[in-house]
C-alpha cells in the first residue's frame, strides 16, 4: 500500500478511537445521506441498490429454509 493509504487508515482509526464507534458510524451515515439527497440520480441509484439487496436477502432466506 502507498503512504497516502496508510495515512488515511491511521486517521480513520484515530477518529474511531476518539469519537467512539457509534458516533463515527452515525456521522458517516449522516454524511452519506446528505450526499445522496443532493442529486436525484444518486437517490434513484440508491433506491435500486436497496431493492436489489432486499431481493437478494429474501431469496437467500427462502433457499436456506428449504
């Protein structure tokens, strides 16, 4: 890995330690929601991805029940 990658990983680890895991994750989700809400195209792509994931989990659970 490059030096920049190691620096980014280090900063993220320090942010998680300093903020706590739950605060860090909720901040990431809030930021993602702001980015997704800024563009209709991203909103459509996000909805399609959610539907795809829901379908995969439903199909997997049905297969595992058999």
